[in-house]
């Protein structure tokens, strides 16, 4: 195939312990480390592997968000993507609008494959890939742990609740990457320098002319209910007593 | 009034318990009238089971050879075809529902509420974000259908004993041919299902090998328990992927969860915080798992687990 399009989302880093703002209006992100959503890194790694074995000629990374998302796109370019597109918006946008914006990029670029992460670790929505595939009227293969091509179709292994499901999809298609699809490479310093020269196109979201989805409003962010403090026991015998007291064994 | 359509999850023969949990969530909406849709090649058996669920008004069967296996691209347009007249379309937040429902939402031109953990009002719900570190209240617009997945660990399954009407529905929509089911590779196991087991024994990286996981299986067999694992244990290849519990694996709510050699990363804890009782066995007394454990025991799992297995008798 010619092009692979990969989505990269800027999210609060995996290792940050996220806290609710004191007034409950949102999540504290000021001064917090931001990174590429880990599943999106896996998506990009897969695209790079496909290109490196000669099954694609160009990998394009796309992000939707504020100007700061350029940092994550530069990291994606340093990993090996050929060019980047930032759909720029200062506002947080709903998932359907996000899928509509990605569809616009697809219409411009005509990729043979789109790979996204299976979920973003901030909102944990698990929606964008499926919505995009629906709007594009193309196949979706979510939670993918293995992918191989056979002409104009892909054979895909999906991690589902009961085991591994194998499906076959015609290309182009939307793939969403699960944890065990691959292990993303580390970025090397010379690649970071090289990435600065790679093209990064900025397109204001408003220029795409998409219709915003019916917005679901978010209010009242709160910490989850805490579990009550438990007891420590000294040995297996005391553990058995405690379990019997609760009627569990 | 809320008219709620629930998409049944099943394997062609048996209704998945996730469906009864989604019904429990839907029944928490005032004045809810609940229908269940069963898409299958042959729906009678699953529909009969769905019709017994409390609070269900009707079971709709949509039979088609193409519905033999649950493919989102095939099911979504059929769901859209019957969704008119419903104020809500719900599915479970299992891999089945997570795959399917956003495709339905996009075809209906709406956003989706993922992982409902509690119902505040007919269009207002609470859900976890950031691996359960934050609970947010979501309000969906009232003038479009609410498409949502239900966090099954937050709800008990509704009971049986009902005899809802079963109606066959004919749908005339073009189904895509671009997505084909090939096969399911499932580990053959007569062990209880992780998502419905009353007791779950889980191991982490400290088990250190696939062979050592036998300790976990032996204890689980003694307790009639399901087996779970952390991402680290799955990534290391000690256990198959479907055992993974946490943010990116399964969210479970057993009565008893025994965490063995699990440190308790937040991404894992979000998968177990609805467990009735959490027992933690870990050699590191500072491990975060002890902050959520109801009963904690500090020590070497390689001594403690065989001793515990022995103490449970035969």
C-alpha cells in the first residue's frame, strides 16, 4: 500500500498519579508530564514495521488538539514517521467530531490503512477507531495483537474476552492496536534532530468544516470512593480465620 | 419515558451474564421500558433465556446467517435499523460491546457514554476515567438517542423468572461483506469464567515463570476460582492474554479476590476495586496493593501459597 495513517493523542503520562482539581471542575494537568498515548505508540510502531518490510511507502502521523500536540507529533517523527499533520483546536472536542476530522484527513490522503490505539489512557473511551470505521464505511479490527497482509486484505488477531479471534478484513481498514501487537522502539537522539526537519502541517479544525457531534457535557469530577482500610494478618492460619469469619471459605 | 434497547451478548447458545447486568443498569432509569435484541443465526435458545430476565418487556430476535458471529460492521447497521423509537441503546463494556457500540453511535450521529457505573438520571451518568482515578458525571443531550456501554462490574445481574414476549423482527438492510470471521482460538478451560467467577486468584510478575503459575492454578482449583493476572505477568508470557485484569484488560467484581505477588499498580487496581473482599499476599509490605486490601499478609508467596492451599483441605 501507499500510505498508512496513524493517530497520536497527547495524554497525561502513564506514570502520573492523576488528581481532581479542588473545585471539581476537571483534572489537574498544569505542570504534569504529557506523552503520546501508549497505545498510539504501539500503533505507530506497527506502521513503521510494515513500512520497513516494504509493505507501505509512507507513514503519516496525525493528532488533534492544541499547539502543544506538536511535541508528540515530533516524537512520532523521531520514531520514524515521514510527516505529521496537526488538526489544531484549543477546545477539547468530542469523539464523534474527532472521528469526523480524521475522516477528512483520510479523504485528503487516501491511506491504505489507518492504525489507532485501542484506547486513550485519559478518557478510556475506546471509541475513536470504531466511529471512524463506521463513518468511512470500512472494516474495523479492534484490540489487535497480530496483523498480516494477503494482497488487498488483512488477517487480524483480536484479543477478546474469551481468547483470540481471527478475522479477515478488506483494505483499507481501521485497526486499533492492543498491548501485545509489538514493543515500540526507543527514540535515538540523532533521530530527534532529524525529526525537526520533517514536515509538520497545521490545519485549523475550523478549516475542515466538519459538524460537531451532539456534545455530552462533563461536570463534577470527583475522586473514586475509597475502600475501607483492611487488616494485616501474620500467617496463613490467621488468614484462614479471617476468611472463615467472612464466610468466604 | 425512556425506551431502552439492549444488545444481547451471547455465543449462539448461551446468553452472556453481561446482558443481565446491563438490564440491571437500565432498570435504574425511572420508567424504563426495556427490550433486548438478540442477533443470531438462530436465536430461539438465547431469546428464551433473555425473556426470563426481570424488568424486560420484550425480546426481539433478528435471525440471519450473517449474525452467526458478532462482527461490529455487520451488526451495527442492523441495530440502527431497529433503533428508531428508542431513547437509549445499551450494550455491555465487554470486548463485544466496546467493539460494537461506538460503531452504532457513529452511524446514529451521536457520541457515546462509555462504562456507565451509576445512573443519576435518564440522561445523566457517572463513569470512571484515568484508570478509575477520577469519576466524572456525564450529561447526554436529551434530543438524540443515548448510546452507552455499561460497566458490568458495577451491577449485579438481574434475576430470572420473567416471561417477556419474544418477537421476530425482519430487517432489510444491506450488510457489508468486507469483514469476515475466521475462527476463535480459545484456551480450552473448564475453569470458571474470570468475569463471572465468585472467587478469583490472580498472580503478578513475582511468580517469575509460567511453571510457577501452577501454584496459582492449584489454589484456584481448590477454591473453584477463576484465574487472573497482571499485565506484567501476561506480557512476560506466564499466562494467556484473556487473564489480564485492569484498565486495559478485564474489570471484575468477584466476592473474593486473592492477589498474589501483585504490587498493585493503579492500572491493575481499577480492575478489582469492586471486589467484595481483596486478599493480598506480597513480600513487600510497602506494596500499594495493601492500601486496598481487606486482608493483607506479608511474606514469601512461594511458602504462603502452598500452605494456604494445604490449609483449605480437600
